[in-house]
C-alpha cells in the first residue's frame, strides 16, 4: 500500500511533482545499488566454490541480473619470418608484407581488439 506523505499536501502541484520525481530517482538508485550488491554476492559465492557455474548463471538469470563473465585481456607477440618474391623494390616488399599479414581469431571467445604489423627488418637476399 502506498502512503502519501502529509507535507506534500502543502506544496504546489509542480513542487509535489518535483519532490516525487526526486524520491523516485533516489528509489531507483537504491534499487540499482541493491541489485549490484545481490549480483556481487552471487558471484562471490561462486568464486569461493559455493556454487557451480551453471547455478551461478541460473541465479543471475532468475533475478534478471547481468550474466557472470570472466574476461582477461593482454598482449602477445607473434614473430613471423617471411620471404617476398618479385617485388620491384624494398618499399613495395614492405607494403606487400603489411597487406599479406592478418591477425584473426577462429575462437568466438577470443577477440582481437587491434594489431599492428611492423616489419623490423627487410633486406635483399
């Protein structure tokens, strides 16, 4: 049951609306903080070994909370040796190497955010 606060009756309609909108915004913030806390408690329980991954996902889904994702990011270095044939000069060979090397992932759980192909050394044999 919703109760109307008595002090709202002494206000103008615009003032009442403003007060109620402020209260609604505070209530929404409190609800979001509560939901974040519940989500974190579920994740903490999982990470301490209390719940399996599926149980964790089920609990989050049942409460309409964001799913639990472990995300790792980093950098790696891939060293490639190459041979360029029939390039008219070193600059063209350099361009061909840049256009020929592509970094991609065949795994849907691994995303390549960006990459740079820098040719450290190129020389004529």
